[in-house]
C-alpha cells in the first residue's frame, strides 16, 4: 500500500469519528462569537496619545514659523536701516568733498569805488542847516554868558538880598572840534536800585496774618490730605519700680489732614526698653523666675521689645505758609513681644562674686498704654517734603511687663513727611 492509499483510508476512518462528549451547539456558538469579534486597529488604541502629540507638534511648528517670520522682518528692517546709513554716509562724503573743493578755491576780491565830482543837492541843504544851527547855538551861549556876568555883578553889590540863581548853558560849543558836546552828568545820580527792595517786599508771606494763611490753606485743600513718613525718637524712661534709662526707637507714621488746623496721626514704633531694679525695689515685689536658693538677689536687668501704636490729634498754628507750630495729644497702646529678665545673685559672703540666671518670655501681651502730650514745629523744605520735630511726654496708665512697672517717658521725636494726597 503506497502512501496515498494509506492517507485516504485514514481520512475515511477519522472523518466519521466523533469523540465522546462532543457538542455541535457549543462549536456553533464558538464560531458565532468569533465572527462577532471586531479587530480594533492600532491607531484607535493610542488615539489620545496621537492627538496630544499632533497638537504639540503643530504648536511647535507654528512657534518656529512665527519666530522665523519675526526674524525675517527684523532682518529686513535692519538691512533697510543699514542701506539708509550707507546712503547718508555717501551723501556726507560727497558734501565733504565739495566743502574741501570750495575751501581750496581762492576767493575773488571785489572792490567798489565810487567817484563823485560835485556834491548833491541834499548834501548842500544839510550843510546849510548845520551852519544855521551852529550860529544859533553860539548866539545862545553868548547871551547866557552875559546874563550870568550881570547876575554875578548884582550879587556882589547886594549880598544881603535874596540869592540869585545863575543858569548854566545846557550845551557847550567848541569851535575847534566843530561839534556839539552834551554837558557831563553829575557823579551822584538819584535813581532807584533794583536790589534795594523794601523790607515788606522781601518776604511777603511772613507778613500775612494767621487768618489769611488759614483761608489760603483751606482754599487749596481738597478733601482729606494724607502724609506718610519715617519717624525716629529718643526718650528717657522712668520706671516704678526701676531707674531712668535712655531708649531709641523708630517706625512709620501716617498723618491724615482733616482741615488746615486739625489732623489725626497714627502709626507704629518699635523700641527696645531697658530697666534695672535694685535691692530696695526687689524686696517690695516678687518676680517670676527668681530662685532664692542661689543667694541674695541684688539686681534685675530687664530688656523688653515693645511695639507702640500711637493715635494722636494734632492742632497746627501757622507761622507762615511753610511752617507751623504743632500741639498734639492722644493715646499709645503698648504691645510686648519679648522680655529677658537677668537675675544677679550674691555668692556667699564675697561681695565681688555673683551668680547669674535669666528668664526668657516670648509671649505677646498687650498692656495698658500711655497718654501723650507733644509740642513741636514743622517746616516745608525746598523739595516739598516736610520735616517735623517735637518734644513729647507719655504718662503710663498701668503696670506693664513681667516686672509690673508703671512707665513714664519724655523725649524728642522727628518725622520726615511725604505728601501722598
């Protein structure tokens, strides 16, 4: 049996073979499901990524194209400017060459000579008028001279009579010079001098009355004026208990001009206060953080970082349009942000030996403030800024700080105002 017959008999036997458990319905269902399945193309799976990539690519191409266009336009403008400059340089070279050529040329000299054989009629008439005037002036001079001689003779004969007034000729005639020369002026001349102004005209604003100055300020004021500027202060603090210490501070102030005479001042100052409490005051009060086991407490040094928020009402009395006397009063709140109390204990019987300890308090506390009274002076500078200096007094309304002292301050304050409105 050859191979072809063997394959044919094998196919006939296997064609009718059905394995046990074979289900034709399941096979048909499988063929139906396979026919229902649709094949998704690859670009549908990555549709979002392709859209984003295409958008980015298109945007990049647009940006590159716009930059290329702008560069081309700029290049064209630069080329046009370079061409214009070259043209100007060529014209300048041509003008320079023409100028050098003209300088090299020798100028021609033109002489105009006028010959006049006989004088004209107008010239002769002018000569006749001059002769007539000279003769009249000579006659006037002689008459005046004779009249003066006669008056002198009469004055000599009658010296007790009224004084004679001797006239002088206003013009002197010199026949040799053949011209009329005016009489010389006197050395002393009565005339006004420009720089000698009356005192009332030198500084008219100082002579203005207060009412007039207020009316002018009221006329030019529109609404509420606002000034803002830095402020510096130097004060001497008196504490109870405690001693007197100098303190320095600074801050920012704002002045609201309600009227030419009244304004409201507000702002904030930062000051580091120093105080020392000695033995006598220590015995009367108790202090937080003190440790009697370390020894006898001798001194307490207190450093306080304080923010002050003043609110004052100021009255201005004008001296001139640029300067004012200022009286103010108000209230200042005190905010303590940090305090350091340094305790000094005596170590045993040795007076020179001591033990130190400290207490740090960073709690922000608001204490009763002070009542303020101030007297100052303000002046406007040439740059339209205003400088103000004042003496002030602050009286404490209650105890402040961990040490519970009542402060009182007196000092000097300066402010440099910028006009905002």
